C-alpha cells in the first residue's frame, strides 16, 4: 500500500516537473523572440537617427504610409519600452519557474531515497 502511494507521488512530481519544464521552455522562446524584436527596433531607430529625410515610411497593416521621422522615432521608442517591459516580466517568470523546478527536483530526490 505504501509502495503504491510512493509511486503515485513520484509520478505526480515527475508530471509537475515535466509541465514546469515545458512552461519554462515556452517562456524562454517568448523572451528570445522579444529580444530579436527589440534588436530590430534598435536598428530601425539607428537608421532614423542617421537619415536626413523628414519623412519615413511605416508599414501599417497592409499599407505603407509616410510619417514624419520624429513621429516614427517616438512610436519605435514606445514599442521598445513595451518590449523591454515584457522581457523583464518574462525574466521574473523564468526565475520563479527555475526556483520551482529546483524545489520539485529536491522533492523528487527525497521521495526516491
């Protein structure tokens, strides 16, 4: 009887561990995607800093519109701030998940002894 309960506990912990690892992987993928997005925004901002043009083209939906460079810079800076905020949030989630993973691994080790 005790042996079956121990097996059930091991199985439950292993399942929790697997789910947490999948969630962590998802967070890491999202974070990397946002980092790439931030790099693209930064490159666009650098290009706008060096241009002598007064207007730039921006893709909105399925059309391209001409906007003043300063307006486009402002929009890009706001987008970059939003992306960086999301990255920080994902990093906090990643840290919490790593702590939970360590905790689950320790519980699993204790149950298996």
